[in-house]
C-alpha cells in the first residue's frame, strides 16, 4: 500500500478515490492537488504564440498538450512585436476561445509581455528593440477590444513618464499590471505600486547582468508586500539560494511560471526565432540568446518539468511549490478573472521523482 496521501484540495477528494489510491502498492506517496495554473507561457511543443502564422488549431493543440501535463488554466503570452502582429495574435487567441471548448475553459486571459518595457540591453532581454515603445492608453484600448477583453495581465516597466495614467487605465479596465523587463529606479517602482501594480514578472530575470549592491530594482520589488512575484525555478534562470530567499520573503505571494517557449521538447541546437533572433538550446535545457549567452531567451521547460526539478533539487518544499503553481496564482488572478480551480489532479512522488498520473476522473477510471 502507498505510504501516504497528501490532500492539497482542502478536502475535495472522495472516500472512493482515497480508497483506490491506498490500494496501490507503491512505496512513495500520492499528492492530490488543484490543477496547475501557468500565467506566462509563450508557446509549447513547437508552437509559438508569437508566430505571425499562428492558427486557432495551434492554440487547441497546445491546450491539449498542457492539459496532459496537469495544467488546468494558462495565459498565452504575447511578447514585444509590431502593433499589427500583436493585433493578429490577439485575434487568433480570441477566436480559439470562441471555437474550442477546451481553449475557452483553460485560457484565463492573455498576458501581454511588452511592448511597454525597458529599451536597455539586459532588462529588455530577447525582446526586439525596434518595437519597444512607451505605454499607450489608446493602444491598450485597441488590444482590449480586439481580444474581447481577454487581455488580463500586462508586463510593463515603470521607468516611462506616462506610467501613472497608463496604470490607472489598466486597473479600471480589469487588467493586472506587472512590473518586468525594467530598469526603473526606487521612486518609479514605488509610484507603480502606489498606482496598483500587483506583481513582478519573472523577478530576478530580464535584468542587467551587474547591478548596484543597493538600491536596485530587485530589492525594491521584494520590499513591497503588495507585490506578488513570479519566478522561473528551472535551475537556469535563478540560483537555488535566490529562489529560497524569494520564497521566504514572498511566502504566499510567490508564483511559479514556466515562461515556456516553442522550444520545449526540442533537441539541443541553434534555432532562429520568429522575431528574428538566434537562440541556443543546451542539453541541460538552458535557452539563451546566441550572441549573448548571459541573456536567457525564455524557458524550454514546462511547469510540470519545473516541479520535477524542484523535487529533485529540494530547493523548495514540494507541497509549497505546488501551491505556488495553483493557489497563489489563483488568488492573484481573482482580481481580474472569475473562475474556480475545481479541477483536481493527482501526482505520485517517489524517492527521486514526481510523476503526473492524471486528473481526478482519469485516476478514478
């Protein structure tokens, strides 16, 4: 019989499921959890949400693949690009939610990561400089209309002069403002929080390689209790000791994200991205800008892979990490989305691995 059953659903599992799991002869333990939520995913399994040839069927395919890895909800993420291409991509994602029931169910909203970010090398990351621009209320109004109000998160840098007006509009329009890809100073970050910023996007990444000891924009963001912080805990984006510190400071406001790209599942090698940049993927699944190895270009791991890494590295307590990928993002997104994470999934944890077994219903069958 299984050694232990851990229920993270607050008592939603039935005696029938518990009895079935108890009857399985495995030495590890079962973890029953709400479905995973990924608020930042740029693509997956060969599909890029920033592809100018993106089709509604691509969105359906990615949704199916993610559902098979325990993802119940996600936010397709569109990065800095031309206005016209962003128009097109928003429309495709909107159409997918209208045509496919699975997409409608899983897609909580769209995450716009840019184009209102820093122009500086380092903070800009792999985003194309030519399309970076100042926050523009009329532009976000247009994108809100094109997407039929699906834009729910926008990553911006507070260093722009017109941030106050832009943030105020977003908050009134039910769009969550997240600070990211920034070189903002202490006062600018303070002002952004005062005007309703709710999160820090992949904190510790999308930054300069070298920073002043203090003050700097990482310490500044960590200091605000109001801010959630999303992080990419894949063994490449942040050192383990930094992940531990972020978890201690943010506690219930830490959110795990994948920042996954189309290169998830790809073989190691050099690739050309659709926005014109060359990237390199190593056998350790580290994805970086080819000309600047110190700058990462997103992730080649999904959220399930990240939980597996956390299990093997013990960088975080596994039950806490699962909460960072379920309850924590749900609590934040309730500000702008109406949903209940009533989907239940089951993991099997052995001594050295974490296995996704399926949904509650699949395991019951």
